[in-house]
C-alpha cells in the first residue's frame, strides 16, 4: 500500500483492477520466465545500467500484505537460462505449484489510496459489492461510501450526467433490507441537496405526512401536488392539509389551479374527511378562495343534505303510520271481541273441525296439530302455546329487545362507538333509540 497512490497516478486502470482482484480474494501472483542476458555496458555507465535493472524489477520486489512469502518471486540470478524463485525451484517447476490462499483484508483499508481518483474508486467499490466474501460491517461501509461517491459525482455533473448519477444513488438505497443506516442516508442527502434520498427514507419509514409537509414548507407546489397524488390514498389526512395550503396564498393557488382545488374538495366531500362547516371555516380563514371556487361544492353539499332530509322525513312518516296502526290493533284487541273466519288449518291444510285453537293473530289450528292437551287450563298450557306461523317473527323481536336491553347497560360500548364515529349526533340518536339513555323502572 506504500506505492498505491503512485501507481494510481501513473496507471489507474490496471492498478484499480489489481486492487479489485486482491480485495475480492482472486489475486494470484504471476511468475514470468525471463532470461537475463549479460550485457557489456561501458565502464562509465555501469551505475546507470544497475539502476535501470533495479527499477525494472521493482514490481517483483514489492510484497503485498496478507500474502505468503512463497508466492513472492525473487530476483533472477544471472548466468542461468532458468529463473530461480525464492523457494529454490525453477520457474519450469513453479507452474505446477499451487498458489498459497489468503484472507482478503477489509476494503476500507484501501479507501484512502483512491484520493483524487473518484472514477476508479467507484469501479473498485462496485466490484467489491458484488463479492461474496464481505462481512456485514464491510458491506455497510461499501454501501455508504458508494452512495456518497454517487452523490459527489452528481454534484459535480450537470444535465444528463447529473440525472444518471442521481438515478444510480436512488437505485442503491431502494429496498427495505439495506445495510446502510437511514441516518447516514438523510445526512448525505441533505449535504448534497439530494431531495429524492430524503423522500425515499421517509417513505420507507411511513412518514408520508412529513414528506408532504417538507414540500409545503419549501413552497414547492408542484412537489406537494405530486406527493398528494402519490400518498393521498394511503394518508387521507393529506387532503385537508392540501386544502389549507392551496388557500394560504394567492400565488400558491394560481400555481395549483382551480381544477386541483376542486379535486381536493371533491375528495374531502366524497370520503367525508371534513364536515361542510369545517370546510367553510378553513376557506374563510383566508381571503384567497372566492365564492365562485367553492360554489360547486356548496351546491352539491346542500343538494345532498336536502335529499337526506326528504328521505328521513318519508321514513319518519312511515314509522309513525305503522306505530299508529299497531296501537289501534292493540286497543281493538283489548276492547272488542275477535272474529275468527279461517276455514283451513295452516298446519295440515285440512278443513277446520273441533276442537280448534284460535290465536289473536287471527290464525286457527287443529288442537291435534298443536299437540295441546284439552284438559290443560287456560292459565297453564294455553298461555305457553304460541302460533307456529308467527313464532319466528316473535322470536326475532324478543331477541332484538333483549339485545337492546343488554346494550343499554354497556356504556363502554357507547363511548367507544362515539369515539370512532365521524357523525356523533347520528351515533347518539341511534343509541338513544336503543334505550342507552333510558331510566329503569323502579320496583
């Protein structure tokens, strides 16, 4: 590593390739069969020739760390036709000797060597990232450093090149199981002005409202509209916030346009995100929105409310009419004699003959079809016998009444339903009809 910067300065591509092979565990030293010819140099240039030979064999004398000494070739011995290596074997025999394996060092130890060489550094990091011999800490270091280098190149580039580097940086941090920490991504993105990185981290963390608020704080109306369309279905509360933002300033409203304001109002009205009074209060808090902008919303809201009122009035009138009929029938049964005119038994379908059992619901059955004991008194079995035709409906009414009585005592259910309801007055009216506010009769 002592001569790493010098090598990168003069031959960056081959040096980067050497680093990649070494740090990914694929490096193997090459043994070359070099014949050294004895040259008769002039006596005046002997020192110069010796220095040239020393520089020529410099790479053979530089041992790499984490490598065995048996893999390092030694200088050639003059006078022989074969090159002798350190372990005493000739290079003809060395071809059959396996290279000693080694453990690749952490890639972080080479980071400082790539100063002033960002392109070669990116190639080195991308190659190390594809290696299978990295640990968790090494993978996190490479991810973080490579993301920083992408942003560095994007900051230096312009136009298409900047977009390409930003796209690489965005693809690198996409996903939920990345070894790089969110805090590092946020810090590097903020320092480099990379808005997509900050947005992506917040999106993965579920902070959708913060993403929208960051656009509104920066007065970025186009970004706010884009975030609203993307995250609005998942975060409905963005629409009330968007309504307040669009009507906060005339310039912002001009950038958004009346169509976008109408779409937000339609979404709020359709999903019931805000009551009409709340919408009017929000729009009335600023002098930006005009009556012409909210006229369609008001017209639709008033028309719907009128339809609901008319429907409720018809339903109330129907219930009152039915209630009066039932009260009249009860009064008639208590004051007037009942006339039974049935001719056939609903149980067997045959003509009625004595003994016959009549019910106040105007249904008549053979006594044998009901299995009623003729000796039973009027206060015993006769009171327990129920019309088979009306038994199902009567059981449903009794179960409904019993359920209402039980729910009337469960005030915790009433409070829970009231807390979750969007229309509290409707919830109170519904529970009031079920007797939750009724007073039990005194014994």
